């Protein structure tokens, strides 16, 4: 019985961990891309940058922690955003 529950918990957590891992790889790739663009050109602030500032914090509906809009899962409770 205990082994069955343990296997069920592992089965549930694997897709969540895969999603977190994929999100991390995507964010790392985006950061590298943005760093290369920033080195190539120096951008002046625009109106769209102000809109991005407003989007920077996305509250989790489960625990209320503010997350980066690029996150798919809450950084605190790991619930999907």
C-alpha cells in the first residue's frame, strides 16, 4: 500500500518537474538571446517598455506570491499560473 502511494506521488511529480525544467531551459535561452541583443545595440526606453514593467509581477491565484510573467509555475507553491 505504501509503495503504491509512493509510486503515485512520483508519477504525479514527474510531469511537474519536467515542466519546471523546460521552463528553466527556455528562460536561460531567452536570457542568452537578450544578452546578445543588448550587447549589439543599446535600446532607448519606449512606451512598450513601460507596459512590460506593469506585467513584471503576476500573482499566483493559490498562494498570492508575485511571479515573473515568463513563469508557467508559481515559484513558491509550484501550481500552474
